[in-house]
């Protein structure tokens, strides 16, 4: 069976998630989230994220991100995102086509927004009806470049956004990996934000992410937008059962810890070849420098993703082994003359 580092989407289903699906498949259950698995998931999320939290399972991260940002904006508003964000580069036109969302882009430092990078988007707004009002900020934890916001950085960023009367969304496709890196819980790893998208697919599930509201005033909007955006599952118990398994008994931590450890091992072994990752390894992704003349040969053999003309991305999964890492390093060594 082919194994690789193209994405943590490529891994199989964790056995506990698969068992949860099998258990949920017994008999019949009410539809559209009125089942016992979704009810149990709601209770568990309140334990994890606080008594005001609500969870809304969706099919995928794109849907979760689009719904989240819609819930934060009026039709005349804009969301601020970095030029390296998933929302800008990897959601196709879903924010515009499905959400009708205007995105204003700003710079970043290793994929992370800062108060200084956000300021131009807010300073440029003149308050007139001719221009979209920047009313929300979306960030990713971990970022698209595999880095992780520190708790201090989150505090500064969210404080600045609130100072500018903007609400904040976190794209948490790899939030579990960031939380493990920070040695915190999931709630602490997002900071003082209004809502987030929680990723399950990249951390061992068949499919299924979720929007988690931390501001209860957003719950009705997310609930209605989920249906309007075609993200409401009729047989929701199969999504909820997986998320329930992932969030129970530390499975999300175990999976993320293994993926992060494999990424760290890869970075360490690259160092023996004289290679340093392009960006700090803050979660489970390693960005590897590759000379432009060697890129085609590396991509032909190494199970990694082309990032740009001189960089490939390797993402470890919950089931990545030391043998997988060694095989990748050996392939790189052959083609990079290390």
C-alpha cells in the first residue's frame, strides 16, 4: 500500500473512528442531528470549550470555513486574511460563490498575522458605502505554513481585532496538532475568538469537521447557514459519532502527538543531510528546500507536495512510521546529493 507525505488527508481511518461508525450503523436513528450521538457530542464540546459553546458538524473544512465567515459578516462586510491563508489560496471560489464573501488580504510572518500586518486593512477603510467594511479576521491554527501561534501572539492578535470592532474566526483544520505543540487544550489553543472550524478529517476521521461557536449569539446563524450552504447531513449520526470518538479519551491528542513526532523526526533527519525546514515546524508539516533543478526528480519519486519552485511540503499523519520517514529522507538524499 502506498504511504506518503502528500497530506494528512491521505491516511486511513483510525480504528476507533471506524468502530464508532460501525456502532452508529446499528439500527435506525433520527435524522438531521436529533440523534443521541450528536446530543452527546454537544455535551462533550461544552466540557471542552466552555458552557456557552455549540458544535455544528459539517462535511468538510471548506464548508465549515465558509459558514463561519458568513456568520460573522453583514452582506457589505469583508473578512481579513493573510495572503498565505487556506481561505485565499485553497478554497477555490467557495467563499465568493457560496458565501458571497469579500476577502481583504494582508501580509504575514511565517504564515501568521500580527496586529501590524492587520492594521493596513483597517486603516484603509474610510467608512463610506463605496468600500467593504473589514468586520472579521480569519486565521489558521496551525497555519498554512505549518507554524503555530503562541498563546501570547493569539492574545495580542485577538485584542487588536476587538479594538478594531472585528470578530475572529480560527481555521482549525490542524488545531489538534497546534494544541499538542503548545501543550494546551483545544480551547486555549484558539484564544479569545468568536468561533472556529475544528478539523477531524486530517486527524483520523473518514470525513467530518465542525463549526464550534464560542459566542452563543452566533449559534442560530451557523445553524441556518449550515443548511443553506448544503452542509447539513441528513444522517448526521455518522459524522457526530466520529467526532465524538476523536474528542473522547484523548484520541485527538494521541493522533496529533504521533503526527507531530513524525514531523519532528523528519526535521531532525533532514538536519543530518544539512537541510533546514523553510519554516519552524509548529505542527505536523515540514517545508523542505529543494533546488529548482532537482524539483522534478524529487516529485517523481518522493510522496510530497510541490509548494513552490524550490520547496516541497511533507505532512505527517497519525499513522506515519519511522520507516516512512527514513524512506523519504533516503529519496531526498539521492536526488539532492546529500
